[in-house]
């Protein structure tokens, strides 16, 4: 017992040491101000380091993207300004009589298109409509000069020769000095076996980049879309949202109407027959029937939109414009699944027979507007109707109207005459100067202009990109394979040396180069 008391009784020295230890522990549990500052500094440095590393890896991902790589607009794809900051909101309403008229905001920017990021996808199967495609591209170049940042992606099954790419590089270059404007163009090669499904690929492209753009445009390669078209679409889309609210606005999309000019069918316009065009006018050949507001044009049921909008009874467009918010809403919309690529509806017993139009009609219009599908309502503005009409460049479909099996045609109507391959077409005069011919001769005369298609700190190629990741040359016939490989090799060499032609690129048959281009 005495031993135990000696063992556990606290001594004065021991108690002093214990008090000292408790004092030290208390001082450690309350860090000094300098310690707190150091901790904050180290934490901030760590977070900053993570941000830098993340930015680096995102930039590397950007470079490896076949669509966006080597862009001469590195600031473009990182600009995430919302659409509301890029185009005027309609937030004022003025009473005029018994109706409310939405007005543009007085605080809007100088241009509705300034800095707007536009992703354009064009389905262009081969060179059959190259003349029209060139006009389509000119329209989107105008969009860049109007202040927008435009990325064009052309899905095609033909390899463009270097001479054609070089000519388009010169023609399509957007020299708008604004830091908010710019343009890139990418050709994505697909095998010819995709056939009518070439129109499908844009949908994944749009959803993969849904947060990188303010407006998306899908079109076939024969519709002349202008800056006016895109500006009118943005204006009317904002107007609809201001009238019915953001959520209800996803039930609608501002559409377009295609037109042609009804030149006489049996006359070629020459100096002697030019008077035959005196009564030529725009015609909306897809929309027939009278009374017009019963069989051709529909009024809108939505009370708030009815004073300002109509829709076409047959809403096929061959194209569409859409905003990211609508794409997101339609992804989860009942019976819609707009993000899912699928075949057009067909007869159950005969899948090759479509019931609601071809694949191109399905992807451009019917999936969106069809009542059994997305059931989105097409809106065409009453007051600005002409601003959302686009020219169908071939200007030939109006000739179908009234023929057997076509719009307005009866059983006893004249038949359409289809080509049987035996026709002999008279060529234009051989002395006419062709665009590619002139381009090549200019480049021969000015061989020292070799830095036009390079830019950036690394002086990398900034011109048209041709992506061949899905091209399988082993599936081609021997002679065709050799020609295709030579064309790809020539393009790669053209890019590597900075985007200027050499003699072998300029040695091209001006009349026959199209025939050896398909994949």
C-alpha cells in the first residue's frame, strides 16, 4: 500500500511538467496569423496549378479534335458567352390598339450577329452540286463579315484536290479584323456506301459541341442562307421566348420557306428571249392549294403567338436553325429524342418504302415537326416573312408541279421526263475562262506568295482541313485506290509546307478532275 501511494502520488516536479505540456498543446491548437496566411497561400497555389494543368489538357484535346484542330481562332471555342449577351432581347412591349408589339431592346449591341458563334453542317455528297455549294459557302462567309464566328463542317464522299482547296482557301478567307469574327472550314470524308445517310452525321456533331456555339445550322448543299437568315432567326427566337417564356418556347422553332423563280419551262433565256422573264416571280413550289389559309398556311393556336406568326401546312425545309437550349430540351422531349440518329418511318412490311418522306426530309424537318415525333410547331413571322425565305439554288423543282406523281399532278397530267443516260448536253464555249483555270494561272505568276494560309505563333496551316479518319482505301479498286492515295498524299504535303501549291498540284485537268474524286 505504501509502495502504491509512492508510485501514483503526483510530485511537484511532475505537476509542473504536465502544466507545461498542456500549455504547449494549447498553443499548437491555435495557429498563428502567419501560419494561416501560409496555408492560404499554399492552397491558392495548388488550386491555380490545377487550373493551369486542366487548361493545358483541354487545349491538347482541342488540338486533337479533327474538326477544331489547328484553328486560327483559338479564342473562339473557349468563348462561352450566353446567347442572351450576344443578340438583342425583346423585353419591351408597346400597346398599339388592341395588340401588343414586341420591340427590340434599346440596350442591344450594334449588330445582332456580332460575336455570335455559329456551327454550320452541310451535307454535300459529291461534286454534282458544287456550283450550288460554292454559293452556299459564300453566304456563310458573308456571315463572318457580318461579325460572327463561323465553323463550317462539310460532310462529303469526294476528295477535294489541292488546287480546289487552295482556290477555296483564297475565296473563303474572312479578313474581318474584329476579334469577335472569324471562320474555319473542315471537310469530313465519308465512304460512298453511307448514301442517303450522309445527312445523319450532323446531329452528333451538334450535340457533342452543344455548349460551344450560340446557333447551329444544318443545310443541304443547295440553299442560299445569308446573314439576314441567321439574324432574323435569332431575332424571332428571342421574340417567341419573350412572349411565351423559356419553357413554353421549346414547343416551337422558327422555320424557313424555300422559294424558286418560275422561269418559262420551254425557253432558254438568251438575248432574244429575255423578254420571256417579264412575269417571272418567286414561287413557293412546295406549298399548293386554295384557299391559302386552309390548305397551304396554318394559323397558330397559341394565343400569345397568334397575332405574329403562321406555319406552313407542309413544313419541309431542307435545313433548320436551332439554339443550344432547344437542342437540350428536345433531347428529353416525349417521343422526340432529337439527339438520336435513326431511320425515317417506313412501312412495317416494306422497310424500303418511307411513309413520311426520305431520310433527308426526316432529318431536316419531319422528325422535328412531325406530330407523332418531336411535335415542335414551326413558326414563320407574319411581318418578317420574306426574311426567312431562302433560294433553292437549282431552281428546278417548280417544274415538277402539276406532273404525274408530283404536287398538283393528276393521273392524266404530263409525265416527268427522267434522264436515261443517252442525253447529249451541249457544253459551253471552250474559250470561257473557268475559275480554277484562272486561279492556277495566278498562282503560277505569283509563286512567292506562300504564307497566306499560315498563322499563329507556330506559323501552322490555318486553311481548309480535310479529315480522312473514316476512309478505307483497301476497299477501293486498284486504279481508284492509287488516285485516291495520291490525292490524300498531295493534300498532306500541301498542309505540311504551309498551304501553298507546287507544280504537281497545278498540273490538273480542268475539265475531268471531278471524275476521280469519290471514295
